[in-house]
C-alpha cells in the first residue's frame, strides 16, 4: 500500500467496492474490503479514482450519498492497521 493514503484516497477505494451502506459493515469489514480492492488494483489509487469518476457519471443520483457513506466508513478505520499490499 502506498505510504500516504488520505481519508479521501481510502474512501475512493471503498467506493469502488461491492460493499454497501445497507450491509452495515463493521470497521473490520471495511478494512478488509479496502485491502482487497487495493490488492486488486495493485495499489493504484488512480485506477480507483477513474472507477469513481465513471460511477459518478453513470449514476449521479447515488454518487453523493455513496461517497458520503464511504467517507464516514473510512473514518472508522485506522489507516495504520491496513495490511501492506
């Protein structure tokens, strides 16, 4: 994992996952999903950002609510506890 991952970076990674707010995920689930997504995209934050942009364009009606949820969810995860990709 890159050494400097901001809350915004982590939220973008989470945003691109299949995890949903309605799943009411625990911090451990959020951490695991972020780690899995980072592995899947080889820790390339630009790839995740491109997916976020695509989703925002495809589904502008849900983008804002999902990103707000992703930002809240990543605040529950200590970035220092994320496994290195």
